[in-house]
C-alpha cells in the first residue's frame, strides 16, 4: 500500500468570521481588565490583603485552559445522560451552584 502525501487545502476564514471569532477574545480581555481592577481596589487596597492571592485567582483562568480543551473534546465525543454538550453545560452549572453554596 502506497501512501501519497497530497497537500491539504488551506482553510481560509473570511474577514467577517475572523472578526466574529476575535470578538470573544476581546470581550474576555475587557472582562479580565475590569475584574483585575475590582480585585485590586477592593481586596488589596480596601481590605489590605496581600497581592499574591489576587494574582493567583486572576491567573487561575489561564491555568485551567487545558482542562477546558479536554472537557470540550470529551463533550463532543462522549454523550453524558443522553446528550453531548447540553448535559456537560448543566453539569458545569451545577458544580458552580454547589461551589457558590459552599462559599456563600
């Protein structure tokens, strides 16, 4: 059996699709800036807590990124309670609710 390597055609995105995909990243960065400012003002300045826990909480999102890639791949390939993505979304919401109740 002979394997030939044919070039795979490049998939190009239109300008509209690129802007639409990039809008999420811009919005996420804006939220990060606002959140960091609030944490800085309230927790560090007003409460007088050290800055390292605040930095750790802000950086936690970036540390958890590989987990989101794994969870996204799993939700696309393995159904949970009969559906693929929806049940994973509800599971995540349930875990957030439990964490909120435990912390609050």
